[in-house]
């Protein structure tokens, strides 16, 4: 009876013997940060102003990325790729620090054009997660951002 009770206790502990290996596939991340640099981003409703606050938030995000690729697009009336996808965070920081209302050639806010520019600059890949972070005050001049942000069907993505 005592031997049976000991076997029951041992079985309920669920001992495991041997070595178990599980293959883990790690996916990288491609992240494009799109920052509105129109003059409306100079408003001081947040301290010191909207664009400086956005830059501070992006710096905080960078600390969490590790070795992932990051790119930067400044937009107003026209979208400009300031940093293509790179793992060089020092270069990204330098470009981010220089960002301001003169970083895009025209005034206005064309959010849809910025999204389209990011989609062109980031080739679709199945082996990486791809993210766009859009920072804007929401003003748009008929660039149809909802249409630009539609996801690409996976059937159109070529394997790496």
C-alpha cells in the first residue's frame, strides 16, 4: 500500500527524463517611423512642441528595438526618406535630431503620400515583421491615407 502511494505521488509530479529541443524561429522587424514636419507640428500644446515631443518618443522607442532595422520618413506636402531601413541607430539618431519643418520640401500634410512612400521603401517580406509608426497631428489634405494603409495580400509577397 505504501509503495503504491509513493508511486502515485511520483506520477503526479510528472517527472521528465531526457532532453527536449524545440526549434525557435526568430523574426526580425523592419520599422519605418513617419513624422509629420508641417508647421502645425510646431504648436506648443505639449512641451516643448509637438515635433520635439515626437522625436523624444521615437528616441524612447529606439531603446527597445535592439538589432532591428529602422527607417525615417519626414513628410509635409511631400514625403522624403531621411533614413532608409538600417541597423545603424547612431545614424538614425543624427537624422532624427536634424528633423524640423524644413525637412520636407513643401508645406501641407499629405499622410497618404507618406504611407505610400514607406510602402515603396519597404519591400514586402514574409520572414520579417513590418511596421509603420505614423506620428502626425492628424491634418491631411486629400491624400487618402485610409486607402494607402490597406494591407498587401500575402499572395503577392514573394518568399525571401
